[in-house]
């Protein structure tokens, strides 16, 4: 069995960007999603009609930063303001490109974030 104390220390020491990447890996590869209370729960199999209802109208959007454009510094400032990341984490996110700035936000919030980032000179996509 793994050394759980060591694992817990490593998880606590993660930066926000690393924690976000861990969340994505757990969700995409293992079907594990964080619950509202912060606990981890397994994703169950989707029902037949649940997929059809989700396809009707999307309520949650991911704001993806395609590229920073010419004004990278302004985009980094906006990303920091939107996400609360530190300077290094925000810079890494902006330079990586194709990464989610915010995930599972309402359409209104996604549009607002997209407008702010585009005003700073970034190329943004909503998924």
C-alpha cells in the first residue's frame, strides 16, 4: 500500500495550476469528479435519457485560452484577476495556450470572461 501521509503532503503542496491539472486527469482518465463538499466521488454510468437532455442546451461552459496575442502581459493580468492564480501560474497558463482559464461556469460568466480576455488581446474559445 502507498505511503498515505507522503501522498497527502504532496497533494497539499500542489500549486493551483497543478491541482487543476490533477482534477482534469482524475475526471478524464478515471471518471472521478470532486463533489460540492470537496470529497471525491465516482461518476456513475449515464442514463439513456440523461444524455439527450444534456444535448438540448448546454448550461456550463469552459473558457479556453487559445493564444495570448501580442499583449501577453495584459492577458496575464486578466487571467490573474479572473482565476486568483499567482504570477508564475498565470504566466504558465497563458504561455501554454489551449488551456482552460475557467471551467464549468454559466454562459453569462463565460461570456464576461471571454470579453475581458479579448479586450486584453487574447484569442478565446468557449466549449
